[in-house]
């Protein structure tokens, strides 16, 4: 350690550290260590090859052996018996203060070389993290400054493709990002300053790289449910294995054994080990002894034990079950009509959303009646029973098909994963979105995952490709398959052009251009869609952890979309440049299928809630399935767990919050002419069939809205408020069979999105108001008949209703009804203005005379006001004033000019007694109220036309009130 001792100069009172000499000594020693380690690896490789071969290939030849300058045993002793690496790291870290700026470059270079050569990545990072987590605020702030220096000076080293060093300061980065949430304002401000500077220097990829590696962990590999179902249909029962391919020791709940602290738990990003693990032979990852496997026969046998033996019980339960399935009905008989059950709310007494299956039952009854008429009385009654049974089986299959359509987007995990790591990664992203706000989102939308300039990103690209392979049903480990070329653009006019990361289900991950915004959104959607398979042995902690991951992914998307709303609104207001941001957001929404997956997940979660209350309700018996009864349904492949409906409520609440900001974002990125109607006219432009005339465009937009609002599946390129799935879910959400706990959240959502419903306002609000009234009526009856056995309010007794539930629902009902009344008046005003504005251009005096006539009919009827010379305008008359002021074709000077013309040549109108009277006095009364409503500046600007009106009107032979009105 002599090279680290300070050197004394003659005459100095204190030792002065010779930085240059010290750095040269450290550099020389690190070079020796690096050379020794390299030679030791070469010798070890030669020895292994000699042992594996039968004879020495160099036997009998002269060999030159280069010995390492430091023997491996000596290096091992230094690692285990000394604190050499820790001492050097402390010396270099201490030199990153503000007093020795001129030595920062060489100091950082040596520190990073030491970090890569140290036997463990935690040696150097422990020095940094201890300082960053110090309780002394001065030490902590100084550590944040030193980390900032280290971060910025290692930018070129870490982004250099030629380097072979794979270590980074991931754990230190996580600690700095956690400081953004510090309660100490100075600490969080220092972290915020570093983040803003890093984003301005295009470091968003460096910041997100360890986070993406956590989210792309090989353990999170999953397969599309359709691929699993296909494998089972062809007899490939190996698809039923859910294996843990990791060799690490796991605890009983499926997560890794916890380390000493949360900090040590996230030191796992070992890139070199991950590369070796990915390229290894897939067979080496199999661990049959620890792999929970359930065969098809076991699965079917388990399901068969839970089935109800009586067919008629399922027939009686059809009405309540079909509410979930109606939102995604997929039968061939209903697809031709395209009608949505939600539009026929109230047709069935059991509640909204049940008409689809109810119609099926009516059809069965009709077929049964026709069959009974066609059969003669002497035929065997068994034929009639067989026909009725076959019809019932067909109807149940259609219902099961509708249920399965809610889970066709699901991805199934192949093995348990460490959900705590994923939760931490999502929390880091959420912190970045909240702290970085608009600059962070703009950096995400403008930064591509470019592997050609950054070597570290090759691992991310490799993991993305492997996840895509696994999702399509192929293997995850081993050599990568050849990348398939991108699919040609669809010729379907309804197909929106997709973004580079259009959908996690296609080849988007292999796209050469991949923007971080689309990548993060797609990863969130993948975790939202992912479930454990029903054939896997998964404990309750793993199921709960996966639910927490789903909720966290939705919260991250909510924070992201909230920032996108701000960006879109700033673009619309002209605060940011161009419409490119709006187009990028549109491509993100409809390219990544955000709304579609959110609505499908919400509908599936609502069905799961009802299924939890009656788990045996929707089972179709094997003997009733016919020849193809062996095929497993999508519903049977999903592991729902044994928790009650309450387990789905956190996810549904998070999804409703996401839906709210998505609806606002759709409205913000839609073209201005369409916002008044809540439609997306840009869809017509995308399809290339935009009509020429405005009337034709309005007609086609209305037709597209009707088709979308009636559709039972998700309709591409239509806003959420025009989707039949959303309307159906909103109509069914307040039904008692889905539980009362979610009613406040749904009512809050509907109250917040009322201004954005547009054409869907009446369709959504009408059944909701009716259902709220029914629920309140049930509460009243429950209160009146409390304790009486056999009351019909059994649904209320099954659930503990919050004490403030009636107040919350009444407040929501008040908000909805008030908005609908105000919206009706607003729409009526817009219609009147739309009618009057074209008339004012050619028939201005006639319009003003009509205003005077209406003014007379709206005067105040109270007796004590008749004797007033200058009568006070009534509320109705002030509404007329506001209406005239809203005519953008009539300015104040034009209105005064028209009043003058009417006064000079007044028209005759019929008064209350049907006697003709002139409109000169009423129009002057209107003028009096209109002038008094103008602001002082507006009155000053129009003083000339006002004086002209007074000058010419005084000369006329007006009735006595006329001159007083002019003076007023």
C-alpha cells in the first residue's frame, strides 16, 4: 500500500497526496491484475482441453508458457484475506470531490476499471451506496454530487461498443432514483437536478437499461393461450409443464430467498452470466424434480369433480351468467346481426347485459315448439327430449364461446417468477414518470432502442426476441431462431397502421426501430395480460404477487398516459411544435392495442368476480360437449385462484382510473371538428374513403358509431366511449351480482368522463340512472325489512355495504342528472345558433325583429313591474341577450345597426291579445339590456354606432317609453 501513502515535500506542514503518481501506481497495478486474470483463464482453458482429449496435442513439441505476473493463488488470497479492492475504491471515491476537479477524469476511469476487475460487483457499489444512504445529510448530498460526476464521465465508456466490460452501476443508480422520493427536500432536489441533466444529455436509455433487464427476466417468459390450446389439441401434453428453469434456490412461495437488504436484492443484473445462461443448451435448464406438472387427464378430472350433475340448474343460471359473456359474444348466429346486448337494457328482468343469452333461450323455446308441432303425437317422446337437450347444449357452447373470448388475449407463464423484482422495476419507472414528467415522456417518445451504438442494449434486444419466440410457442433458451420478416400491411380498411411495437403478439420485438415509449407500454400490457396456467401448482402468494404486478403495471400506464395528456393538450394549444406528437400518440394507442387489452382485461376481471361467487356455474358437462368435448377452453387454462371476488377489486379500480385518462387522451388527440360529437373523424381519413361533402361525412361517422356501439367485440379505431364493450361493462357494473364494492369507483369514473361521452351520453347514462335507482330502492327495502326472513334482497345480505354507500351513489346520481340537464341546454343552444347564424347574413333586420317579438313574449308578468319606465329584464330575456351575443356573425356595431333599421321601419307582431303591435319599443328594450351587458371597453369601441342610433331614433315619433329607453 506504499503507493497510496502521501508524500511529504520539504517545507510542507501537511502531507500533499501526489495524484498523478498515485493514479499511475493504481493503473499499473490494475493492469497487472487484468493481465494475470486473462492469462489464468487461458491456462485454465488449455488444461480443460488437455483433460478432455485422449492425448496431448502438443506432446513432443517445444512449448512456450507465459506465466501470469501474479499467481492465481496470490490473487485469491488478496480477494479473500485483504481489503485491497475496498481500500482502493475508497481512495478513488474520495477524490471525486469538488476540490480536485482536474483529476476527475483519470479518477473515474480508474474507478470503473477497478469496478470491472473486482471479484464482486458489490465491492465498489457498496462504497457508493453507503455514502448515498448516509443519515448525515451533508455526506448524502456530497455522495449525490460524486455519483453525478461518475455518471457523466462514464457515459462514453459505457456506450462504447468495443468494450468488453459488462458491469454497470445499477444498484447505485437505483439508490439515486429512490432519492427522488425522499422526504428531505434538499436530497430530492439534488436527485431531480441530476435527472434533468441526464435526460437533457439523452441518457434515458442508460437509466432504463437495468429496469428493462428486470422486466425482461427470463423467468417471466410466457406463451400465448392460443398456442397452449393448440398444443393440447394435437396431443402435445408437454405444454402443460410449468417448470422453474433457474438453478437458484427458491423459497416456499416461489420467490428468491431474501438477501440481507432490499439493496442487495437488486444486484442481480449480471449481464455476463445472463448471456451464458441464454446461449446454453435448453436441456440443461430442465429440472424435472422441481417442476410442477399436471396432465390433461388430471386437469379434466379435477374439473369434472367440480361440475354440477343437474343440467337444469345450469339452464336456470343462464340469465345471471350471460351478463359477463354478452360483452364479447362470438357465436355465428349473433355475429351477423351485430347487435349489442347493452343497447337493449331492460328487456330482461334479470338485469342489463343478459339479452344475448335470453334471446338464445327464446330461440330454443321456439325451436322446441316447432319441433313439437312437427312431430306426431304417437312418436317417441325421447326424440323431443333429445332435441331439446341438443339445443340446450348448443346454447351452452355458445355461452362458453362468449366467455372464452374474454381470455383469448391472455398470456400464460411458463414458470414462477420473482414478482418482487418486477414490482420494484415498475416502481422505478413510476418514479421516473412522476419526477421527470414531460421531459421524460418526450425522451421516451423520441429515443429508439438502437443496438448499433450501444453494446449493452444487445442483451435487451436478445431478450426481446426470445420472449417473442416463447410467446409464439417456441423455446426460450438456446440459439435464436431466424427472425421472420415483418408481416405485410393489411389491406383491411379498418386496420390502423401499426407502430414499430404495434402488438406484443406479433413480430414487433424484432423491429429494427423500437421506441422506448412503445416498448414500456407493450411490457406493461404483457404483464397485465399474463396469468398462471390452471395446470400449474402455484401457491397463493404467487397468485397474489401476480395480481400486484398487474395492478402496478396499470398504475404505470396511468401515470404515463396522464403525462401524454399534458403533451397532447400543450400541442393542441400550440405550446409545443407540430402535430407529430399527436400522430405518435395515436399510433401508440391504436398500434399497441392499449384500449382493446384494457377493456378485455376489465371484462374478464368482472366475469372472474361473478365466477368466484358461483365457481361451478359455467361448467359444461363432458357428456354434453359431443365429439369435440376433449378440447380445453381458454377459461379452463387460466388459474383464477380460490380467493373471493374482492381479490379482483384492486385491479378493476386501477383499470377504471386508466380508462378515465385514456378517454381524455383520445379526446385530446382527436381532430378539433370531431370533439363536439365525441367521434374520430380522422378514422375516415385513415381508411382512405373520406366523403367529399360535410353531410356525407357526418352520415358516415354516425353509421360507424352505430356499428361500433352495437358491436359485441372491440372495434378497431373507435374511441372507448363508442365501444359496445365499454357500454356493456358500464351497464352491468352496477348490477348487484357484481358486488356493491365497485359501485363508487364506477360512478366516479362516469362522473369524470361525462364531458367526453359525446354521442354515447344517453346510451350509457340511461341504464345507469335506472340501475342506481333500483339499487337505492333495494337498500330502502333492505332497511325496511331488515331481519325479516325470506326477503327478496338476498344479494344485499351477502355483502357488507359501506355506510357511506348511499351518500356516494346519491352524489354521483346528482352529478349525472345535473350534467345531462345542462348538456341538453347546451346542445339546444348550439342547434339554435347553428340555425340563426346563416340567417343573419341575408336577413339581419328580420332576425332582429324576431328577437324583439320573442322579447315581448318573455317579459316579466309581475304587476308591480308594469308601471316601471325602464323595466328590469327577466331571466328568459337575459338568455336572449346571451344568445345574440353568442352569434359570431354579429358584432356589436352590426347589432346596433340592425336595431336602428328595425326602429326606423318597425315590423308588426301580434301581442298577447292577438292585436298587432310594433316591435320598435321591444327592440329598444332589448337594446337597453344589451348595451348594459357590454363591458366598458366594448362600449367605448362602439360609441359611434351607438350615437348614430340615438341621433336617428330621437327624431322618430316613438311611444312614450321609447325616448326614456334612449335616455337610459
